[in-house]
RNA sequence: GGCGGUGUAGCCAAGCGGUAAGGCGAUGGUCUGCAAAACCAUUAUACCCCGGUUCGAAUCCGGGCACCGCCUCCA
C-alpha cells in the first residue's frame, strides 16, 4: 500500500509530500480556544478535524506530539469577569473545564499537552526578551511591541505585503506604537486588571505570543504541523511566524493547515451576528456521531453549513448504515486500501466516508469476520456508534393514554376488517403527533 | 479596495488531465388491508459562461459572471 502522505500547506498554497522532522514522529500544534464563553460548533469542527487527523497519523504508524493550548489570559476574559463580577481566572477555569468536557462528549481524544498561557508566563517573558535582544521589538511605557517592518517575511502566510495590509486595515490609534501594524507582545496592566511582574513592569502577554512560546516549549523551534481555523491566518498566525522565526532563524511550522468555517443556515456563524450554536446545546439535539459525520463528510478546508435539515439527513444516513450491518462473508480487501489512500491525500475524509457507505450498503463488508469497518470507525472517532441510540431527541409531548386507546380501538376495527375506521384512527393519532407502526402483529408508535 | 476561496444532478458533496464516488430526496417494483420499515431497480452525454492548450479537460491557461471568507474579536 502506498504510504506517501500529502498535505495542503496554506503557506505554499499547494499539496506537498509530508516529510516529518523527526523519524516516525509528528509534532502538531493546534490553536485552542480563548476561554471566555461556552465553546461552539466552530471549536467542535476544528477539534474534530484535527482529532481525526491525529487518529489517522497514529493509524499509519506515527507517534504524535499533539499540543492544543488554552488562551486563558485575554481582554475578553477580563471584560467578562467585570460584567459578571467574577475574577477573570474563575471565568477561564469554568470555560476550560467546560471545553474539556465538550471535547470528550464529541469523542475527541485528549491532546498530549493542553497548556495554558497562565502556566507559561516565564516562557513568554523569556521569548519576548529574546525578541527584544534580536532587535525585533521595543518597549514603550511598559508595553512591548513587535516591529513588523523589521521582519522580512511579514505577510507570507496571508499573502499580503505590509503596504497592502496598512492600506486595508483599520488601525487603532496607539501613541505607544512606532508603526501602525506593530502588535503588542506585552501590555501594561491597567488598574484592577490581573498582572504578572516582568522586566517591563506589571502587565500581561499580548495575543499571539502565547502560541509562539508554548509551541517552542513543547515542540521546539521547528515542528511539523500547525493548525487552526481559517480565520486565524491573519493576524494571529502571521504574527506567530514573525515572533518565532525572528528569534530562531528557522522555519517555524513546516505545514500550515487551516480548517474551513461554519455557516448556520447558509449564514456565517459569528459572534457579531449572534447565531452561535454551543456544543452543549447541539449535543442535546444531535448525537456526537451525527455531528462528527456531518463535518467529516465535507473536506476539512471547505465551509460547512450547519442546519437541522443537514443533520437530519446525516441521521438518516447513519441509521440506514446501522440497519445494514453486513452479515455476509464476502471479503472486500479493497475497502481499507481505498479509504486509506483517500486519507493519505490531504485527509480526504469525505471521500473515505463515500467508500464506507458504499461498501456497507453493498453488503460487501462483514465486520464480524473483518476488522476493516471498526478500524475505519475508530479512525473517524465514531467507534461503538452502532451500540448507541443515535436518534435525535424530539421533545413531543404525547397523551399516551389516548394513544393506547386509539391503538386498542384500531386493533378491533382491523380485526373486523373495518379499514375505514382503522384509517380514521390512524389519522387521529397523526394529529396527536404520533405515527402508528404495525409490526409483526403488534402496533407501536413513534413521534412524527 | 487588497488577498484568499468557491460555482458538479432537486438538495448536500467527492473528483484536481483519461472519460462523473457517496449521501439525502424522488420515481417504479416486491411486501403490507392502508401506512411505515425492509429489499430490488432507476435517477448528471454532464460539471456557471466564452475562448485556448491537448489525442483527451469538470480538472490546465486566458477572459467574463455569480457567490463566500479574511483584512475588527472569532475555530
């Protein structure tokens, strides 16, 4: 079987043959959440995509060093704390715990490391000192800023020149900055804000520097894969590159992977529009296998429309697949070969799922005698789903006593071959929101 | 405006130079009093438009049109 793995690299805008820096190991850093509110479907997609990628890398024999951070020091957390009259660290702790629980509910394996900014302040300060020493940053009134113009490759990830960014960016007016695009590595604490002591006074890290510091700490100055949502390309990842490479003089991440974003009913999901779907709310309605399958039947780089119509379709697909658990003895050795080769081509889960459905619906797989199906399901993180009740929960309130009465009456009518009466009773049940099912001489019902 | 991306059946979605995966839906059939379920079968000479390269293009190149994202906090 061909073992070459190709990855689309956002930095070069093309698929490249993957070559690990350390034999048979993959180091991967994925940007995690800023913990100031409940995590949403966007976090879910990113986590599921990279969870599946890591599972697959393991499956083909790599050892993985997978790091996903928590940004637990941030203006938004502080603001939230002020709003709620709670200490910022309590806000962060609450949503960190929630996030970990949510990821587990979604069937995502824990990363090898889940560091937080608050635990890495010394590393951050030391990195900022290195940047200043190299002449790429300057201190002004207790703030430290990165000198964007000094860094040669600035804009290489987002494919923009400093000039074009300058023209097209709304810049905050900040007298401490030498240049509009310079960004903060360290910010002076205002009154009542949490702070850490530093060579530049009491303050806290800026956004971006934490990922440079933590990836350096856990994976080294040069590592294999850096991932995150598309929306992080600029400025977050662009700034990470600048901060890291100016110090190390090495390439930061070899491969940049960016997952596509979520739309809700064809509209962009965003904080400003306010159409965020929380993971917890989603999981009340949709089983994790349905959510995973929705995401994984799309290529990770394309947008996904998250709608109940779509989810219902996936539910039906999965239900059908579940019913068609193959029992025959035919062996289709091609299945594994095909889905693995799809995955080797830039983690094409959508194509892999196509083979999965095809082979199961053909009845040409037999999980009892062959581990191929479970191998696939394990890699996609939907293992064991056949044992679970994947049906969505419809909270229809029904009058069970009345339904039983209808069933009884209809049963009698059917024995009398009074089909007109029987049908009338069926319609009556439907009006009560219930569908009657005649199975093996017995009548059952389900909400419709 | 700058940069990036997308346009494939009713809907969703793979495909990335060799003659259109898969899912949902729909239609016909078997079965059932009727339904439902299940099973069988059918369901794009065709990939936004116009040119070009090629023996061959949904796939590459040029030019349009439409939609989306980033450029502001966001996964």
